[in-house]
């Protein structure tokens, strides 16, 4: 009997102690929420598929799932959506905002941007951000992102590389009226001969232009020329190159001038003779331009002309003569020129 009473007293004491400490224990043992402060224990986001053909029409579905601290779906949670593209192209989600359903899920669709003109140097992607909206400051920490890889459609061209313009001239040094061959078959594009896939435009340096991969042409005047080739490939890439070309011709003209007599009394007719002027075989002297030193000029097609200078009265110059610098310029049929000079002297008229 005594043992039984003692046992009951001990039990009663234990029970009383437990009742006394009950409130304090319940406050200390309350578990803290993990994950978002308002939306539950976990937030997850996934895209299906996570690779899209970048064709302007393919779509991926993006699902956000929110669960509470007990692991149950959290419905009625408002979610804000945004999409960014690594290409900088604007991509809008199918909805700017949605609400989780009874399964704790909110979904949108994203559409791939239009196909790129050329293959990108690195994979493009879309980054989709889902942000559950709450009433506390911690809600912004609960945003989640998922990436969708963008795959260029089959057949997308690589970036265009400019052609490499090149041409040959044969012969390397030509003569007037000789047929010259200009061949741009050496031009390359994308590492291959461009041939007729490119267009060719030439400036021959003599105010003449022409197109064509291989052409012939002659020059009618000896000179040094700069030949420019401009090449355009099938995708609009442009490149150019230049070469110098020498065209030889007959020896250039050499002017010679004699005056007969070289000095005479004013009023005497003098003969001006350019007959000693020369030009190489295959060229001709076409004109003679005379400047007589007294302000008068003449142009002839023959090498001789004549002129009389004014009479010089002895008393007006105190017996001094008048010297006239004469200049002859000759031009050949190629437009080349040469100059010669001489002096014509008009002597004072003797006193009677």
C-alpha cells in the first residue's frame, strides 16, 4: 500500500511540472519556415523543352511550382514573369503575370525569336525569371530563373567573310595598242575560288571601266596606270585591290628650235624652224605652239613659221638691241610634249 501511494505522488509531481513549463516549451519548439517567408518551403521552375529552334514560332512551356512548409501545393500565389535574350532581341512571355492553381503551379509560354541571319559565334539563350509576389521585403529573394537554349535552324549560314580580291595582268609590262589580259580568277571567297559566284568591276586608270572576271584591253597612250579591281560576293561582301601597270610607247618627243637669222635689224623677217624635233617610231608630232617673247603666239601643224619684230630706232634705245625669248612646245599624238627655247634679237636701225 505504501509503495502504491508513493508511486502516485511521483506521477502527480511529474505531471504538475510538465503543466507549469508547457507554454515556454511550445514557443521554443516552433519550427522556422524554410524558403520564402510567405509562399512555402520550396519554389521550383522548369522549362519544357529547354532547347528551342530559333525559328520565330517554336515555344517552350515554363512551370513554376510553389509548396508550403508542409510540402503541400500553395495555390493563389501571384507570379511575375520576365524574359531576356542573350541576343538583345525583345522576347515577351505569353503572360506578364499569373497565379498558382490548386497544384501550386503557374505556367507561361515563351516563343523563340526569329531566325538569325548568320550563325552566332556562341549559343544564344533565353533567361526566364519567375518572381512570386508577396507583401514582405523577402519576397523578392524568392525569384527563380531557367534558361532555354536557342538553336539556329538547319541551313543557317555562317557569318560572311569578305572576299579576297586578286588578279593578274599579262603581260606585266605592255606597249601601246597591245592587247592586255586581266584575269581575276585568283579571287577567293570563304576559302574557295569565287569564280562566277562573285561580280567583278575594274577601273583601268584611263577613265575606262569594265566588268567581267577575265577581259582584254589595250591602252592607246604610254604611261603608268593604276588598275583597281573591286569584287562583290554573293552575300554582298566587298573587297578591292590595286596594281600598277606600265605601258611603253615610242620614244617621247624632243623639241629643237632654230631661228634664222638669230639676230637682224628690226623689221626683218625671221624664220623659226622646229624641223629638228623628233619623236619615236609609231608616234607623230601633231602641233607646234610658238611664243615669240613679245606677247604674240602662234600654233601650227608644220615645223616652220616666220615673224618680223618691230623696228628699233637707234635713238630710242641709245643703240641697244632688243632680245626676245622664244619658246617652242611640241605635242605628239599621245599628248606628250617637249619644250625648246631660243633668243631672237632685233638690232637697232642704223642711222642714215
